[in-house]
C-alpha cells in the first residue's frame, strides 16, 4: 500500500548545529573510505547503492527547514548518482543537489568514498552504511560470494534511529565546554581553496606495544604526538593563556548501551598549557593521558550532553524562530570553535565479516577542516594497518612532519602518501 | 622501488622526488613496497581554469562599466551610463547565480525575482522615479511568483506540499506593497492589492484542497 504521509524526524541535539554553521567554507562533512584490492566498477557500485539505500531508512532522508527547527524528511527520490572522484574531498553537501540526499558516494581507482553531512549520522552510523555498501558491491562483483553469504543486510548493522541524547539525559547541569581561546594554527593557505591530505600508515601491533609499555591508549598517544609536534613547531606562541587544546569526539554508545545510527557523541578536550620553557614528549604524553582519562567517564560524558539537551528542552528557547536561533547558535559555536586547536577523531578498528576480508585492503577516515581549525586528523585501522589522515588548508606541513618524526623516534615505521597538492 | 626521506625517516609512497613534509630529496632503495599509493584526482588544474574564466568575465564587466561611466562624465549631461551599468551588474550577478552548480532551482528562482525587481526599481529611480517599478513591476512580480508556485506544484506533483512554504512567503512578501501603499510610495494600489489577495486565495485554496497532506506539511514546518 502506498504511504500517504512522508516519515519525518527531528534532528538530534548535536545535529541541530550543523545546518546552521555549514557552508562552502565549513562543510561539516566527513569521509569514510574503504580501499579494495581491485579497481572499482562504477555500474556495480551504483547497483550496490541502489540495492542498499532502500533498506537503510536512516540514510534515505533529506534536510528541510521549518519555522522553528530544521528536520529530516523521508526522501523517496532515486539513489544519488555514483561519480568518479573529481573534486577535493568533503565538499559541502547542498541540500538541493544529489537528489537531496545528505551523503555522496564517489570512487577512485580501488577506493570507495562515502561522504556524509554530519546532520545525518556520526562516524559509527556512517561506517555501518559504508560496510553494507561495500558488502553489496563485493557480492555483485563476485557472484560466488553472493551464493555463499546470501543477500540482505548483515546482522551487525543497526537501523535504529532513536535520539539517544534525549533518552539518556538526566538533568540540567552546568556547561562543561571550554570557551577560552586556544592556540590556533595559522599560515599561508593552499591555492584555490586547496584541500591537503597526508595519510600516514603505521603498524597497529607496533603502536599498541609502545602504548602498552607507556601505559597509555593509542588515542592518547596520537593526541600527545600532535600536541608535542605543535608545541615544537610554534613554541614561542604557545602559553598558558593560549594552550594547545585538542578536541576528541567520544562515541557514547558503549557507555549508554545504544545502537542508534544518529549522532551520539560528545567532545572532550585534552589541554596542554605550558608553565615552563621545555617539555619532553614523555611529559606531554603523561599530561595528555591524565587530561583525557579523567574526562572519559560515564558521569562526565553524561554531564556534558545533559547540559546541551536541557538547553534544547526549554519551551522558551524552542519557540524562538529559526533565523534567530541560527544567529545565537553561530555566536556560541564561534566562541567554542576557537577554544580548540584541532580535532582528532579516532574511528577505531574497522571490522568486516570474514567472507569479505580477503577483498579489502584498508579503511581510512577524515573530516573537513573548520573555523579556527585549519588542520584536523582522522584515525582508522584495519587489521595491522593504522591510518592517520591529516587534512589541512595550509601549505605548511610542520605539524604533520613532527608527528611522523616522533613516531619514527619511538621506533614505529611510517609510510606516507598525499593527495598531491603539496607538490603544486 | 621504495623511496625514503632521510630527514623524516618515513617512506613516501607518492610518485615524487622530494618529501612532502620537509622538502628533502628522497633516497631510492632497492626494496619493493608492498603498499601502492591510493591516488587522488588532479583537482588543482580544473579549479584554476574555472576561476580564470570567471575572473575574465568579471574583468570585462568592470572595465566596460568604468568606460561607460568615464565617457558619461567627460561628455556631461544626464547620467545615462547608470542604465547600462545597472544592467551589466544585473547580468553578471544572474550569470553567477546560474553558473554556480551548487545553487538549487528554488534559490535561483527566488533570487531571480529579487534581483530583477531590484534592477527595475534602480532603473526607475535613475530615470526620475515615475513609480512604474512599484506600481506595476512589484505586483506583477508577486503574481508571477504565485504562478511559479502553482507550476512547481504541478510539475513536481509527487511532492507538491513542499511548495506550501513558497506560497506562504508570497503572502508575507505581499505585505511590502501594502505598506508602500500606506506610505504613498505606491500611487496606483489596485494591482498591489490584487496581488496580495491572489496570494492569500492561492494559499488557502491549496491548504483546503490539499487536506491532510497540506496540514501535515505545515505541522512539520512549524513544529516547536
């Protein structure tokens, strides 16, 4: 039976911000990519997308603006066209293009790229969709695989679209976010709105054994390497007043037993405010560990998002027309955005079903740079290959160089590759 | 063949002779890399050409406008050059609006209305403000806007209800000519009043005939 009305859903607490601040210069789009061991065939990838999209309602949505709020509405248009990658990554996803879908699928050589407007889902939701798309593609490219595993979505995928922020928030609490300005990396920008990417490959097992030896997590090590590298590159400009603050998104699902595909994360920050002239890497590693470990507790994470959700719940605030809300949200965002030097997001270890593993070379992820944060980093790993993807709008690569040199000093072998803009 | 930067001590997988991190020349060795670079398209060259084309068009417009103004200034008399200058500016902005592939059709339609109306009023003011722009062009634009809304609903009939907001904005914009009548800027009010009344009628008609779908659409748009 034909449905009479279109399904629609409210935006989650985090997603409310993205349509307000997103634009050509700050797309709020992230990329998840899978590299296969074979070149991608466009027709098959399109067929895979046509097959998967109708089964995933959480991605079959378009963004609409109401009088008081933005909202997501069911999109019954055909799946967006798959194209060969021919632009810089993470461009703004215009709501009136791409058949109004809030994600795009491109390919290049052996790589499938999924770019998602953050309003739709966070990295966990995006990764589930990319995995299903890859499975469907591989089943089409290798019919014997289809015979073995059958069609349909895998049992590890969730279609849940609950607003886990609303479900789990407890009571109003005070703001936990830093709003004091941090040190911001600035410099000459790449020509023609260039988008620089440097991928660094490191062995997971080697990195894990180093971290175990020093009693820190992989994430803390990467944040510390970034902090130390920034500190060395801009030593004279960093002070207790302008500390290096690295924002780290934390996936809340494991803490609150959620399987939602909507956004469900909060940001915590690692802060390094130097009080003397010289710091060694080991000292910065210890500071980073202390700073992050103390914040990633269920109580603290709950307090962070409860503050945001409780603000959204006030009827007075809800009844403010959208254009006025936009102005207020932009102002608050600008203040908070300048409070962080960068964002380092770690997707963790990507896993795929055993049957598909022989066809897959690796995964990587990154997000677009944003106001005040000209350099960001995404981390993902697959099997023994951890990929750090630095994206930047700056010509200078001193920070990236410092991170990789530090890794090399710590006995880790690093291979790098770029998207070529640094050679122009 | 593998390439290593002897300063950074990292392997570089790109097809290049120098390190993208420090600029040092890479050292080749005989070991074979198991990993091959993922590769990215050459975006730089395309962007460069497109930006150059846009800058050339802008330069032609600016220079032409400047020459017209200069000629007018030197020959004296009425400021006739303002008319072609306004037209050139209008042409360039509309061209940019349509040239940019990221602009959707709704944005193009709405901005074409606003820009055209703006140009008409500017031309009217430059030629002595005989009020033809506000007396006739403004209500005509409103009527056309309503007709565009109906055409869009027919063409995109599967999602006709999404244009309810388009029609609602016509009513809100319709208050502008009513205010202009009140302040005696508009001297012939019949057309303006007709345009407003037609906006209200079209919206109410759509709301009543549209039934549940129209009401649900408004419910979505106005959810608090």
